C-alpha cells in the first residue's frame, strides 16, 4: 500500500503536503535563479506550473508511493519556505531532494528538515523502512553538498555528465546514507563541503 501523507515536525520546522494555499509562494520562490540553477523545476516558472505541482504531481506521487513531497514550513507560522522530498522510491531505496527560499537560508532549517525526512525514511515501523537513501546534485552545488555531508551522507563520487539538465548534460555528484551510518558529518568528501555552512 502507498504511504498515506504524513506530517513531520521537529525543532523550527514542520513538514506537510503542499496545499492550494501555497501555490503563490511556490510560484514566487521557484522563479529564484538559484532554485532554477540547481533543480529541475520548469524555467521560466509561472503560476500554472505551481498549480500543476500542487494539484497533480504531489498527490499523484503520494498515491503511487514513489514520490513523497513535503512543504518545508516555519513551525510557528506554518508559512512555506521550501520543499523536500523522497523520490524514485523502489526496492528499499529513495533519493532525497530539497530547495529553500533565499530568505530562509542560513537558519539551519534545511538541516532540521533533512533529519526529519531521514528518520521517517529509515523507520521500519511508522516510516518507510528504507535500506538506502541517495543524494544527487549537479556539480557545483556546494550548499546542497554541505547539507548532505552534515547529515552523514557518505561521498560516492562523480558521474561524469551523469545528469541531463535543460538540454545539456552535467556532472552529477553522488552520496548515500544507510540506516546504520553515523548521522554526523562524514569524512571523505571533497574539501569544498567543509568550508560551507549548512543551510
């Protein structure tokens, strides 16, 4: 059975399924050139893209059990400031992906959200019971890499021209986390990640 949508909460953030009331904020944030540069959201992005995302892509993903998407919210105001999800769920594995609006960066919110999602991913009773969570980023996305390293992901290397993006192929950074891995900053990452503050 596909998992039912679930809220995850801890510290400064609340994760819940994006709703129609979030459409305008999603459209605004996805126009940020930094979001477009490192994600696969449509570019240019307009309100119709946000409507399609909230009313089609998100509920369809939960219904299939293969794409679980949460809005990252300020726990006090419940306002949406980003997105996080587990994608391509199959055979005990999922891929984590996330973005955060410019005004919410530098507060530790994404690190908190990643911890919540990983707890849910590996929980064998109330969660998904995954055996492996993978992280990918287009080469150069040092902020995302810093978040992954801080969460304990172990560096697995670079797939040269391993990911298509807006009509070109880009190098793909890769790392993974297993249930028994320490959830502390992992060694073995390229030097650039240790110099970056986590989101």
